[in-house]
C-alpha cells in the first residue's frame, strides 16, 4: 500500500458512521451484510448509508457483492491487511519483539 491509499483508508475510517460500518462488517465476517441491513442496524437512511459505503469501497476497505437483487457488503481483508502492514512497516526500528503486543492484539482466533 502506498501513502496515498493509506491516507484514503484512514480518512474513510476517520468519520464516525463509516468507522461503525467497518467495525460492523468486521464482526459480520466473510458473509457480510446487505446494505439495507447495515443502514437499519446503524439507524441511517439509505442515501446517507450508500454514500458512506461508497467511500469505504473506494478506500479499499469494503467491497460490494451482488446477491440477487441486493448488494451485500463485506470487509476487504486484503485492503485491511495492507493498511495494517503499511502502518507497521517500520515498526520498532529493527526490534520486532517490541511489536509483539500489537501483533498479538490484532490476531484473532477466527
């Protein structure tokens, strides 16, 4: 991931509703959620939620998948991983043991 893409991803997550959407989709896992359900769960109107989802999609953090007539959104784990890798690229100045608490915190037992 380059600096421009990292800034876009961080900017997308720097807004309250978009951060909540992203966290909701992380919890939803690989099945994701339909756009309408995301809006209902977060109490947002359709056009506003659509705009937030579009920003997250353009930032490479979520992706839209057509499921019949509905659009389902899932976290783009590659984009998420690339953002974390970019942020930790120069971690600990050659002392990887200092990064272990961070790595452990972002590793799940999924």
